């Protein structure tokens, strides 16, 4: 095929997976309703829409639901709607 010249399909045994000694819980939170969501518009990676009042309320409800969850880290996209959701859910961080 067109990629055979790369010679990257060698018949080697797969590498062993590392031993897992501990577990990690990952919590994924989607941003609350944005202005474009409310209009039924696709927004993709554009950063024009922001959270609606309903979206802010959804984020606050998520915060309340996760209040007793301990976080080691928070990561969010740089988009305004994601950052605002993270700020509402995470605040200035929790112990």
C-alpha cells in the first residue's frame, strides 16, 4: 500500500502494559447552555457565545451536585463558555 515504505508494521510482540497500582477518578463536565445553544446554532470552537442565565444555573447545579467531590486538578478549554462553567463549578478551588 502507499504507506509500506514507512516500514512501521513490523511483526513484534506488543509491549506489556504497566502495572496499575492506584485508581484515578475523572469527572467530565460539559459547559452550561450558551447563547448559541439556546438559538439552536452550532458553535464548534468559536468563542462568540457565552453562558445564558440558564447555563449559569446549570453550572451552579453541577457545583452543588459535586460539592463533596475532592478535586486534585481542573482542566478546561480556553473558550469563554467552558471557562465560565469551570469558574462556577470550581470557584477559586476547593479543599
